C-alpha cells in the first residue's frame, strides 16, 4: 500500500459520479468516497460487490423466530401451562394462533438489533468513537474521493482536474 493518498473534492454528486467512472476507466483504485448523503449508483460505479446483508438479516430473523418458538414452548407449554378462559394449553399446535404475535415481534426484534450490531462491526463505527472523516466539509455539502498514489501523482492530479475536482490535495496515509 502506498504512503500517500490524493483527496479530490467535488461540489456536485453528478460530477462525482462521472469522475468515479473516469478514474476507474483509467485503472486507478479508489480507496474511499465520503459523501454527505447516499449517492445512487455510486457503489456500482466504484465496482463494489453487491452486499450480502439481506441474507444476514434473514438469518437473524430465523434465529429470533426459533428462539421465540423455543421460549414459548418452554414457558407456556412445558414449564407453566395455564388454563386461561377454559382454553387449556397442553400442546403448542393448539395455542399457536395466540403465539403468532409474540413470534413475529421476536423475529423483528432479533433482526433489527443484531443488524445494528452487525452494521457497527462491519463499518467499524461505534457509539462514542471519534470520527475518521478526512474533511469535515463532506458532512455538509462536499464530496471527497480518496485515491492511493503509486508514483503517478502528476498523472492522477491532471486526471482529477479534468473530471471537475474543485480542490486536490496530496496527504500522507496513516
């Protein structure tokens, strides 16, 4: 990995999207892009692989559903069966309609909470962590593209100027 990176700052998301396509067409590797809001099509333009987060969410939901079935069976059927309103609860199948709301809520609960934890782990951002944003203007209205420099600083700088970058800086990578 190189010791320097180039930061190209843009003020329009469409210009950024076009610049990303041009930089990738010139076979340069884009390290990261910082934007104040999600830019539609940016992940595809960067060549990022599709995410498998939906599969993870499904697995977390199945875990929640399985936990709720086991928990309801243990509490309401095996451990402490009750005769409520003349409706005995001797089997899980007879009482399943009453358990459906709880099973649904536990499925959603597990999926939502575990997805937040997964997001924090995958993004390496945690509550109370200091920001690692290289330019605070990207939280307001600017877009920053970070590209590794491999001895081609002047070539990259001229390419980025042609793509419409309003500011180009070379920084040490740490």
